[in-house]
């Protein structure tokens, strides 16, 4: 997505350990007009698949998914919870997610009420790095006997293994931008959809 590439070029900052900071529009401050453009683009990329629900993970995924949902006929958005919450039903589908950056495993949870057999689920998230968070969400969809209709990612870090793993699993994956860093630590954009 050209607009996203321009946005990353002008506002993205590279920090240590191959991390791209996009706090100004995606991870802290939100550019709503821009989120709208991304929502339209996700709809274009997944226009040929039936979607009954969008699944994401707190926190950054929520805004992306909520705005995108409006282009998918306002299907419900469910976000997997990472933190223990008193509000969460006891009856949940759970999956263990290994965080590469934090070096530890955490649980993600979705109430059984909100993920149902037969649901056709579009998984959306901000970043795809090693793919553990996405794999955890896929695991939850499968536990609910629902179907993964697609995975949409805003920024795929194509030098990490998540994209390869998901494509090899046959997942219908689309990323709005695919990035890597060159030897001077400058951003390179790879081919995408
Ligand atoms: P992994 O799932 O692919 O293994 O990634 P990891 O655990 O290392 O990622 C930890 C968090 O960092 C995730 O967000 C992920 O989306 C995000 N992330 C990974 N690479 C980058 C990057 O280059 N830039 C930015 N800005 N974020 C990155 P999270 O902890 O779930 O937090 P939230 O932002 O969704 O609340
Ligand atoms: Na994040
Ligand atoms: Na995330």
C-alpha cells in the first residue's frame, strides 16, 4: 500500500533490535483518517472471502480492526485478551503465545461466547514478526471450530519468520507493507499485494 509506505518513510523511526516505531499513527497516537484508508485496503484484499467476524489482540489491534470492520458490513470485532481480567468469563478458549521481545510466554483468551463454530474469521493485527501472536489467534479459532478466512497485517517484517510460517501453512495472508532493513539500517519495502 503506497500510502502506508509513504507514511512509514515520513513518520517511522527505527529503534534497536530491528524494531520500527510507528507511534505517531498506529501504536500510540492514532491517525483515524489513515486507519480508514487501511480498512478500505483490507476490504479490497479480502473482497472475495466471506467474513462473519474479525479477531484481533489487545491493544494496538483494536483500533485497526474496529475501523476495518465498517468496510466488512460491521461484523463484530473480538479482541483476544492478554491480561487477566475480572470481567472475562471463566469459559474461554486459550492459547499460549511466546513473546520474542519479552522472552516469555503469556496466555491469550477469548470467551467461548464470542467465537463460535462456523464463524468465518478475519484475523487483523498491526505487526507480523515471528508470528506467535497470530498463531495463537489461529489456534483459538480452530479450538472454536471456526474457520480462518484470512489474516491481514499492517506491517510485516519480512526478515522474521512469521510470514513464511503462515504462508507455508496455507493461510490467506495479506500485509499492507512488508519491510526489512538494509546494512545502513534504512527501511526497504518488499513486494506486497
Ligand atoms: P511476535 O509475536 O511476532 O513474536 O512478536 P513479539 O512478541 O516480539 O512482539 C511483541 C510486541 O511488539 C507485539 O505487540 C508486536 O505486535 C510488536 N512488534 C513486533 N515487532 C515490532 C516492530 O518492529 N515495531 C513495533 N512498533 N511493534 C512491533 P504487543 O506487545 O502485543 O503490544 P500492542 O502494541 O499490541 O499492545
Ligand atoms: Na504492537
Ligand atoms: Na500487536
